[in-house]
C-alpha cells in the first residue's frame, strides 16, 4: 500500500459514513490541514495512532484503512500463551547499522563518530521527546556537518529478515499478535505503508515514540499488557536485546531471545514455544 492507496480508502470510508472532512476532523480531534494532506496522499508517514483515531471516528477497522487483513487469533499454546509481541529492529528488519557506514562514506566522517553521536539522541527520538527533524539537527551538529537525513539512510539500509513474514502470518493465524518497538516518530507507519514489515491485522501496536516510553522501562511492558487484554503469563515477547527481554520476564511475560545471526533457528524456536494446545 502506498500513500495514494491510503488516501483513496480513507476518502471512500469517510464518504460512506456520510461525513464531511470538517465533521471527521471534529470526531477524530484532528486538524483540517492534516486530514486534507492524508486524503491527498501528501503525508508520507502518517502516525499509526492518527490513522487509528480516524478509523475509530469513521467506524471501520485499522486494517481496512491500511488495506491489510488477517484471521482472528484466539488460540492458546501449551505453555498458556495467547498473545505474541515482536520487536522490529533486529527481529523483523536488519542492517540498519549499515546506515552509519554509508553516512560515513558520504559525509567524510568516521562511522564510529557517527554512531556515538547517534546514541546521544536516539532515546529522545524514540520517546517522542524530539522529532526526526530535531534528531537530524542534533546529529549533524555533533558530527560537524551541515545536515543529515537519518530517515533516508535508515530506510535505504534496512532489509526484511528472511522467513519472518511467513512466521508472523502463522502467528497471526493462530494467536493474537502485536508489535512492541523502540522506534522514531513516523518510522513504524512508513514500514507498514511500504510493506517493509508484514501487513497484518496487528491486535496491538506499541510505538515508543507515540506512547512516550521505551524498552526496557517497566512502564512500557505494563502498558503493553493492558492493551493486550491478557494476563502477563499469557504473553510471549520476541526481541533481540537481552535487557529488553529480561525486563519483560520480570513482569511475568514469556520471553524468547531472537538471534539475528541465525534467524532460521530463532524462527524454529518461536514455533516450538508456540506449540498449540490440543484444547484450541
């Protein structure tokens, strides 16, 4: 799905609901200019929460607007898992670190200098405390160049991890499924729109930049538990960061460390951990 596809579906759904743009703006608590731009396809990465609010105001599902679908998932594994959260970077996509190498080549700055500067601002952006524009400004100032465009380098570098699309489709066909990611504003929406990550009917999406929390803060796991509608012991979390999965384990979740160097083995471990109960 591209921006024009979203625009067309939004316009059709709004008109079917008998709403003018002004009426929808009032119901969704949205500015007229933002809605108009989305309907023109002029916003490349509209916030997933903006789209969720629009969908709720119109009375349609999020996946209807995004053009995605998946069967409802209501099964339980033998270990009692009903809901599975996946991290994104390192689990669904890889090689974003290659952006540092390309930036170094383009800007004439050492890759380690760029990466060190990056970590000074990453958490702020992932919490939504600064936008991507301010992130770029801070990064450029710290490495001593006029400007940078991290989003461009990031999306040019990342690649979907082989086999994960099929795994997520299988999980979504049997369980409730969600995304839980430390990610900069607008990145997750763009990944969904561009189908960089699987286009499924995710039951819950926890975008750190939207909720103002990042892993491994215990509060983000508490929020994710509440939004899942499940008990902690009914949730499995798949992440490539040991601090993140240990924090999840402390709140009572099942956890599985994803090895990006051997994704096939990690995929097999996820499937084994989700062996279906015979009482489905």
